[in-house]
C-alpha cells in the first residue's frame, strides 16, 4: 500500500503543480519534470488498445496476490513482489479512474530523464514505473541467486532427487 500511496500522491502533486508538456529542470538535464498523459504502454506504444493494458495489469495483480497467499514464504520474495504489486496497482488506478474513462484512462507520467533514450523517445515515467522496474530487476536477482518462494536456496529436494535418478 505504501508504493500505491507514494505513486498516487506524487501524481496528485504533479497534476497540481505542473503544466502539461512543459519541462521543469530539477537537476539540470539529469532530472526534469514533464507532465504527459500516456494512453499506451511504455513510450506510448499501443495507444489504441488501452483496455488491453487494463486487463493485463489486473491479471498481473491477481497473480501476485495469488502467489502471495499460496506460495510465498520468503520475506525477500514478499517484499519484491509487493513492490511490483504496488506499481501495478498505481498504473491500474490511473487506467480505471482517469480521463478519458473507465478502463481506458491515461497514465500520468512526469519524471523525465533526457539521458535515458529509447530509440528516439526520451524516458518519461512515474513512481509506479520505477517500482515495477526495480521490482522486476529484483525478481531476476532472486531467481539468479536461487532463492525459492519458500525461502530455501537452490533446487528443491524433489528436483534434486529426480536429477539423481536420471
């Protein structure tokens, strides 16, 4: 809930204090505020199918909650998936309650880092996006170092026995 609150509060302040498509230098060209309303996914891709992103965000949230209830016994996994869930819920909230309407709302993006370019488009994102990206990087790290959902390390006992039998 803290991630969702941080995301929505930051968007509230951005909407109150920033003018759409006007750049405000925060730390020179390293960090700027630039308010946009994103109808698509990353870098506004898929603008015509916003409702699809709403469904995907909803499904991702449900899967994370399901895993949290049924499988996650590790504090590390709980924290990491909580960060991702908070970010997903932040952007899902925008899709559900912002203009132009329910399930097709545009996500509020306002953090501009001009030095981060994706082809010819600068990166403009929000707090939820930062938590999703950092959370997914953390998921990759947990997988790479072999921490299972239950907190054990390495292959599970049944998997080890199977490989020995072969």
